[in-house]
């Protein structure tokens, strides 16, 4: 058992390190872009430490450089509103103490959430979240510091294809959960809605709209519950015949009487 746990732990550490390497490169790009946009070096580093929002930081720097600080705050809140369902899902995995929940909510990212949800609930999910959250936080801030120091030497991550590393990593982590039919329906419904809404809605809203995919299993369960209950008596549909209903039926339907222990129920037909 301990050998299996060590093997799983080393595999998770390898996966976190792979995504962390890409995060260092993207963080370095952010540091270089922020300094080039006129943001002080200390403010750039402080943003990565205190905000730690990835793509929202790129958007905030662009909006601040354009002279719209309030729009930067609003855009950051909108993009990171997806962390609300993340917190509801991982609340038990952060720990019972208030300071653990506070720190854990700060370390909560798409990647850390995916690593945690790929493990069963309990101690395994708890360890996965904290390991991924801590290492990715360090990787992002190390990359930011590298970008601030290197300046223009760091290129755009999109030219290196690093912007595709995070979606690819998340997809690989979430693939095992798609074996469940209900989870697959929710994921596909949400993804379809997000893709259709992307050309129409502002950035951040399509991701939130994808949460409506959670309605699919609720609708199906509601329909199954109504089918199990049977037809609505007010609709005028015929209810299935029972011994009790036969007991109160007319002569043409027969006369049923309740049987005692060990006796069979007999129905005596009467003629008109």
C-alpha cells in the first residue's frame, strides 16, 4: 500500500512540475509585460503575490496602462468569479481551521482544483490540493520575478505555444472524471454553451455561463422522479387497478374481498 501511495505521489509531483515549468515561463512574460507597461517592479511582484490571478493579471495590466483602473478591478472580479463554485466544491479539502481556508482560497487556481478533484475525497484530495497549490504559487511568482529582472528578454508566451499548455494539462487531469456519464453530460453541455457564447459575451462570462450545464442532471432527475410517481391524478389519466380500488367497484367490475393470513385474494364475478 505504501509503495502504491509513493508511486501516486511521485506521479502527481511530476505532473505538477510539468505545469509549473509552463507557469514559470508565462509568469516571466507577465513580469516583462507589466514592467514594459510602466508598472513599478515592486508593484508587479506584489500583484503576483497578493492577487495571484494569472490571466486576470495580464488583463489588469493592459487596462491600467490604458488608464482604466476601475475597469481592471471589475474585469478581475468577473474573470475570477469562477472560484466561487471551486470553493464550494473543495471546502472540505482545505481544512477546518480558518487560516487554512483563507490561505487555501488564495492558492485556489484552475490547475490546483483539477489536481485535487482528480483524487478521491478525503486525505488524498487534501494533499493533492495543497501540494499543487503551493508549488504552482511558487512557480508563478518565481516566473514573475524572472520577468521583472530579465525585462524585454522574455518573449510572448503565445509565440512559444505556452498558452496551450494550461488547457492541455487541465484536459489531461479531468479526462478520468469523464468516465461517469452524468459528469460527461454536464461537462459537454457547459463547454458547448461557453463556446457558443464566446463570440457574443465579454471575456469571463462564457466561463460562468458554462455552469448552467449543472442543470442537465437536475432536469433528468426531476423527470425520472415524475415518471416513478406515475400520472398526475388531476390530469384525468387512469390509475392502475389495485385490490382497494376493486373493493369499491361496481357489479360489472367484480367484488374483491380482503384475504386473511395464508389465504389468496378471490374475485367473484357477478352477472348483470
